[in-house]
């Protein structure tokens, strides 16, 4: 039989101290402070992974490259300790040309942002995806804040977003997409992709039917949301995006 030896500090308090030291010396992946950053080439793989995990059709690499070429200020990710937690992809459009009749392909130029219009008054959020495993870290709230900040900076009239309804596929036989969206707003159904922007000051304006047929989880539909810029000045032209880009360079 071997002898039992009591090592110094082997009690409960020492064990707690050792655990505390381990946490300080080896932070878990994704821990730390989340921050909004411009999308870069090295984020592309993580963005596509986020979209796949959320059940959204992922952007192609060429599409992601075209977004940065067209409007780099509107391409954002939320990073925490080197991990991408969420992403948003935006462009500026003349909203009157689309309204409720548009589809994802028509307003985004088939995903290449060839419809980006510097003279537009609407900041359109073509994609807003958050990793489901990292909910609760404030990434979605940070993106909504960044979208509103960019809208004010460019003196645009509004931010418009088309929110996916990934839970609707389970309810297609029981209700219309409009009925589903109302149930989410009333709190009867939990749909984070719609609840998040509503909690951040966006207003529900209806459902765009057949917005993106490839989004089978949402049965192709999306909820239309808007945030109006209270600082918008119609007497002033939209901010010169090229000038803002040179300032950021």
C-alpha cells in the first residue's frame, strides 16, 4: 500500500484557486469583449459557416468580394477573441423602386450588389446572421447599433431589413406567413431573427412573399422591418460615400 500524503494547499480553497488561475491563463474560445469590425477576406469562411449553421443560403466567395468592392462600409462582422459571432451585409438603394414587390435577387443584383446606389436614401440590410451557439453575447445588438450609426453618418432616411422566418416551415399548414409573424410579435412564438430587430427599435411592416425561394426554412418568405433615422435632413444630400471611404482608409 502506498502512503497517503497531504500536499500543502490541497484543500477546497486551493482547488478553487487553481480553477481560477486556469480561467485567467486560458480563456475559452470566443470569450472576451465582442466588437464590430469591417469584413475582410479572412472572414469569408466564417461568414459562410454562420450562414450554413443558420440554414440560410451562403454567399459565394465572388459575391462576398463584390460586396466589399461596392460598399465596404456596409460589410461588418462581430468578432470576439478572433472568433466571428455575427455578420451583416448592407447596400444603399432607392427603396421606392422595390417596396413590397421585390425579391432578394432583384434588390441585391443576384447577390452581387450591382444595385448599390450612392444617391439612394435607404440602407438595406441584405443579410444579418448570428451564430446560434453564441446568442446572449450581445453580437446582434452591436450589429443593429452599427447599422443605425452608419445610416446616421451617411444621412440616409431609413434602414430596411428583410428578416428570415426560419421557424415558419413547421407551421405552413396551420397559418400564413403574416399570421406567423404576428404570433412572433405577440410573443407566442420565439423567432430570434425577428425578435432581435424588434427589440432594437425596428418596426414590422409586413411580409415579403417569395422573397428568397432558396430559403426553404422560411418557405421563401421574409418579414419587412424598418428603422427611421430621426436625424435625417432632407435638405442635405446623402453623405458622399467615396469621401467617407477616403477618411476611413
